[in-house]
C-alpha cells in the first residue's frame, strides 16, 4: 500500500468499504423480504384458516340449536324455518371444510381438521336417525336422543374444531415470532450498514487529509 498512489489507495479503501456495505445491506434486504413473506403468510393463510374454523364451529352450534327448535316445533312454518336454517348451517360447514382440506398441511392442525370432519359426519348420521324418529311421531325419543347421545357427539366435534383453531393459532404465533426476530435482525444490519457508511466516510476523509498533508 505504501508504494501505491493516493488515488489508488483511496479507490482500494472505498472499494473494500463498498463491498462490506453492500454485503450488509444485502443481508438486511433478505431479512426484510423474509419479514414481508411472514406477514403475508399470517394475513393470507393463518388468519383466514382460523376464521373459517371459527365459522365452522359457530355453524355447528347453530345447526344444533336449529335441531332442538325443529324437534320442539309444532307449527309447520316454524318447522320449515328451522329445517332451512339446518340446511344453511350445514352448507357453511361443508363449504369451509372443502376450502380448508386441500390447504392444511401441518400434521397437528390437519389431524384436528380431519377429526372435526369425521366426528361431524358421525353427528349428521345421528341427526338422520333423530329426524326419522320425528317423522315417525316419536318426538320424545327424538328429543331424548338429541340431549343424550347426540350431545356427547356434538361436544366431541366442537372440541375437535377448537383443537384446529388452537393449532392454527400456535402456527400464527410462531410465524409472528419469526417475523419479529427477522425484523430485529434487519434493524441490526441496517444500523450496522449506517455505522459502516459513516465510519468509512470518516476513514476515507482522514486518509485523504493525511496523504495530502504528506510532502
């Protein structure tokens, strides 16, 4: 370095600082890109899944309420209205499950989703039996079935749906934690880049002054 010209020394120093600075900024940019990806994952994947799971749970609860009202109803209009509500809420469950099934891949939430579906199918089968009792004029037996065996079946289904929501919530929390960690790294790298830029500028200025001051 001693035998090099002032201009060459400055170019080498500036080049070294620039390479280091670009490397740090590049890592920071990658971290910010990962942060953006994590945010998109939460907004476009985790939250919609939890919303659909909650909607499924609500629809199943509404279905059961409509079942009870249907079993107790004597007015034809009320019977028709509760039957329509049962069809509507059942369709919500079917639609949301059809959306969730192909996009839920992690083992724990997928197991909970499949359990929700299988227990819900079992509940609907029991519902068919209860409706058959109603049509046969055995309302007392139908109501006893609804508040007895079917209650346990419903609770199992509802618990499975809750497990799915909880599993997706854990994944969302993990993604948020990763995003927070990535953001901290990005801030650190950007601060380091600023320090390098400032330090490099001062170093080059001092080097230039010292070299010019030499005879």
